[in-house]
C-alpha cells in the first residue's frame, strides 16, 4: 500500500512551532498541544495545554498534561 503524498492543501493550518524557554526546555507544537523535552519531572514547573506531552530526556519517562496548567501524569516510565 502506498502512503499518501503530503500536499500544501492538507498541510494548511499546521504550522510547526519550536521555542526554547529561559529554563532551556524545548517546546514543539502542531496546533494546541505541545511536545516538550526537558530533564526531570515537569510537575509544578512546566505549564502547557491539556494533552501536551513532556519527554524527560534524562531517563526517557513520558508525561501528559492533565489540567492545562502544571499537573502532569506519568504515562510511561523506563525501568
């Protein structure tokens, strides 16, 4: 099965965004939710829209924002 080719028409409204904040945390977004990279837990320190993901690059833990503020749930932990 061939994969569809991405055209300008089906990319409309999808503007990639990347920002590194003053703490060195990198935020990427496609629309509303962020995909964020940093070290340690984001709880109580990183604010993002609900459904955003945070990848702890120190130990590859994955967190998801649950309140559109600074509450994150651990989704996957490396053992």
